[in-house]
C-alpha cells in the first residue's frame, strides 16, 4: 500500500493509506488538508508496520519510525 501523512486542519498528523496503483500526487490532489509531511510505501510484517520510500513529485520521504507510529495509533482499536 502507499501512504501519505498530512497535517489536518487542527495541525495534527493524519495518515491516508491507498492502493499502490494510485499515485501519491493523484491522491494528494484529492485531499482537502494542508501540508504533506511524509509519504511512501507501507507494509505490514510480523514486527508491525514498515514505512519506506518516498515521492519525488511531492518532495517527501518516509519517516520510518514516526510514520509507522502515526499509522498504528490511527488504526488502534478504541
């Protein structure tokens, strides 16, 4: 899966996860939020989420540990 972490209207990091066939730039155009903080490829392995890569068009890179923590927190059962 691909992902973007963007800053929402309250200034918090919000993750968006989408299929690899969707380009990061195309997804960015659909999001109403402000700044893109990071992005890349997301995989789920035995040790949890793994974030890597980036997108040169948007000028962002994955922040492996920070992005994985943001995504895990967003998907945590409440």
